[in-house]
C-alpha cells in the first residue's frame, strides 16, 4: 500500500505530478524540474520529504543501541546532527542515515524511506533499554533549501539552525541538514499543522520543488543515493564515505571493513564530467586506461550545462584522468573530477 504525505492535498492543489518513492506517493515536480533546480541554487525552495524515515530513539540504552552505526553517536553532542551508516557483517551498506541528538538519551534517526523498518529492527535488537517509535504517521517533514533559506527560516520560525545543528520553535523541530548542497534546513511538524506551516513557507517566498529537482541537486553536490550509488554490495571505503566511520568504537561490519582498509580497495566511486554533448545514465559503461566501470548516477547538470556522473572504477582512477562513457554506442570523452561538481 502506498503511503501519502500529510501535505498530499496541498501538493495536488499546486499541480504536483506524483510518483512512487520508497512506497510513498510523492511530488516529482510541480512545473519544470530545471526551473525548480535553479530556484534552489539561486533563492529558496521547499520540498515535501515526508516519505523519509523518522525514528524516535529514547531511553538509557539509546547511546549503546546507536553504536551499531559507523559514526559513534556517543560523541555527538546534544543539539547536533551527523551522517552515519548501518552496515552488514560483510561491510556492505544497509542504509545511510542522519542522526539528530536532542538530549542525553533522546535521538532521532532518519533512514531512507525504503529502509526505515530494517533500521528500526536493528536498533530494537540491541536490547530492552531503548524505545523506538516511528514518527512518520504523526508528522510531516519539509526541506527548505537555497541561499535565502536561513533568512526565510528565521522569518517563519524565529530560528535558523546552523549546519549540522538542531533547534526547536514551539512544537516545530528543525535541523541544519539537507540533500542539495545548499544552505537551509529540514523542518518536522505535527501532521495536523503541516498545511499551515507549508503555506507560511510559500507565503514567505519559498517555491514548492519536487523530488526530481532534489535528485539533480544532490548529484551536482556529489551526494550519494542509496539504491543507486551505495547498497549492500558497496562499502564505505569504496564509496568514499570513510569520514563517517569512527574506528574507535565497535560497529556492525567493523572487522570486514578493517580488513578491506588494510589490504586496500580494488574499486572506488569517482566523479566525472563529460567533455562533449551527452547524458550519462545509470548502467552506462565507463573506461579510463586499464580501468573500467559503470555509471551509478548520471544526468545533465543544469548549472554546468554538461553531463555529470558517478561511477565505480576498477582499479580506482586518479582525479584529472581522462576517460569516456559509452552513450548509445558512442564513447563520449570525460574527465574524472572530485565532486561536488557545482559549488
């Protein structure tokens, strides 16, 4: 059964085109994906991201429970957020996750939509001293993103949390997080208040943007998508996510990841920019010297007006190396560059 956001009717009134995201009927776009993308880069947009997981993790066992993740939640101060992952015993990425810490034993865990139940079960399996609740049935989540987002958040809520920080404005919870590479934050409100908050954001100048633009924005920013760029067949070291691994604590999959670290990775996720016209798509072949690979995410960058992509290359390639992507039987030249593609 497909879930629906508390903002579904509001989205429909705005003319949203809906598609399935992780079992949820969500707005892909309201108008032009290109226009919505540029709005976020140049001013401020608001996304309905209520499909994303939101788990409340409470109790004296909360810190211990969240040690299953790669980034140690014990080192996260109240009022802060961080990026982390849940791995399997082989070091594969079950999900990538953002954690918000409110108080000593009070956390929110935000997994991807399709993995919320899996992450919840993993936390609950750690012991009896932790209570996990799914907040999705009772809340809505919006992302306010763009260079003008902090000013708009301050105007609407009286608070604009800094990067990776949290804030509270009455019943509204905010965090300085997002998935576009822009300033801004994510806003969680009770389902019954969602329409009013959404309208206030629009009235203050935010433009409603769909998940189509969110995907092109995150690709330009070099942010990875679970299910395309990372999954159980990839490890944090292969994906360039070692910054979210705290080696000083025991987490699920640590021995396998340590073994890979010690022997070195055989492949690595790299960014590339086409040097000629073409659109690199998921699954397209890539080559560079003796290295070969496959595109995991690719599209036209609206801000650069050229094709950009992420691809796992075996063996890893040096940044600045020349290569090519096979597009409809033609090898289109490309150069490997470290994301973000657009700053």
